[in-house]
């Protein structure tokens, strides 16, 4: 197994989400690699934790990445957060991401968890995607 494709995958996911028109209509430029300090948009997206497993075989090095993308929102109810989460999924599922190192075999949706945060004043939806990459 190699972790060599991890940064390239993250960059490609970030570029895909940042450049998606439907997601931008909902969050503007609110796609981040880390939660921004200070004032935040009402609804925004953050790239989150990642788990990686070896998926090498006789044909070469490979890995399975489980990526968490979080949608944060202070809008009342879950409606705005769920719209943004749906746009994230639409932008990533089966996207033809081009990596600077290695190549994407495929990316798909695994799970989502929606919850209230900040004592009920905000909402967060964590979406988990599985990406298979080869070197």
C-alpha cells in the first residue's frame, strides 16, 4: 500500500466541489479544507477525516480512501444543510476526478449522518465517500 495518492485525491475532491455550479449556488465560495476562523457563511462545506486501506493486488499498488465531507449550517432546520449535502453527493459520485499522482478507479457514496450541533443552533451532515485509487 502507498499513501502517495492521498494529497492528490484531496486536491481533486476540493477542486471538484469548489467548481461545482449547483453546490456554489447553495454555499457560494464556502468550500474549505479546514473550518474557517472567525465569521463563517451560514452554510459551508469542509473536507474532513480520511481512512485509507490497502487495496494493492498483483497488477500494482492501490488504496481505498474513505473520505468524510461535512456540511455545516446555521439555517433553521435541516433543509439547507440537506440541499447542500445532496449537491456534494451529486458532484462527487462517479465524478471523473483527475489526480496529479495515480488515477481514480471510482468514487461513490457510503453513508451520511445528520445531527444538531452547538446546542441545537446549528446542523452538521457528515457524508462518507469511498474512493478507489491506483498508483
